[in-house]
C-alpha cells in the first residue's frame, strides 16, 4: 500500500481572494521522481494542464522544468493575482500507484474552511473538478458538514457555481461572509469525453472545426483565473 502524502503546504497570502482547490498531485511528486517537464510546485505536472491554461490565458511564457526559476514564476503569478492554492486532501493510501482520485483510500482531508476563516480576504473557491466521487467538490461538501454548512446552487450551467455562508458570530464580522465556489472542468484527459458532450462545445466545434477541449478549458478558465 502506497502512502500518498501531499508534498506541498497550502500557498496562501494575507490578500488572497481566490483559492484553487484540487485533491492530490500525482504520486511522483511525493516520491521526488519528477519528469523532465514537471515543476516542483502546486499543479506542477506537465500533464495536469492547469498551468498550460493559465499560461495561454495570460501569455506568461512559463518554464516547464525542474528549476527553481519555474517555481518562482508560478508563485509570482499567484501573488500578483491574489490567488492561493489549498488542495483538500492531506493524505491517502493507494493500492495502485497512480493519480486516480477514485483510487484513494483512508483519506485525510485538510481543514480548508479553517484556512478560509484564517484569511478573511478569500471570497472564491475554484475547484479543479466537479462533484464526481473523490473529486475536490465532493470532498468539500463532506468537509462542510463538519461545520454544519452546505453549498447552495447559484448556477447549474457548466462550470457550476455554488455559495455557502460563514455566519457572523463565528467570525466577529459586521455581516455574514458569502463564499462563492466554481467547479471548473478538470484538466485531466478523462474529462475530455464529458466536454465533448456539452452543447456549448458542440456549437463552438461546429463553427470552428479546429476548436478543441484545450481551447474550451482556456475559454472557461479565463473567466475565473
């Protein structure tokens, strides 16, 4: 049984407004066996694609290698744009050493709500996936129950948007704090099938045969990142 521990602490600043929440990076990031184009940082897998989307949206010309410079480029972007990262899974065990969310067992979650309380500037959570089993939104819904909180639907179109309320007495604020959540389409290859079935994707593909699932995610993510 492989013990899969998250290799990175949450990356949050005092003025962080948006928090990216995923699950766990591939096991090789915990064992230190990075590939040539991997970056030793949050979402550093070259095949995860999140930084490829961000790179395309903001024309960053990022490095994709094991260098410290590549790490600093990503940190600088997050800090400049008031974005943090706090994946919800602290650790899990796996029988098969792969990056499948479904393969996780004996899962220990991070106290994401606790971090939101600690950093009062946070007003939005960006899930890197929807409510499928062992996905970030799925775990977050479970996590909210520990606080007697729940997500309320705001928009049921992809990407689905919810909100939840942190009560005033607990935070000693003048009014209740509303946190928005956005369930972005996962950057994994497995999500390509679900994208291809979306009416909007079919419409855009019909207009431009060169339009693909990468372009769709870039379009979607550009509204929020």
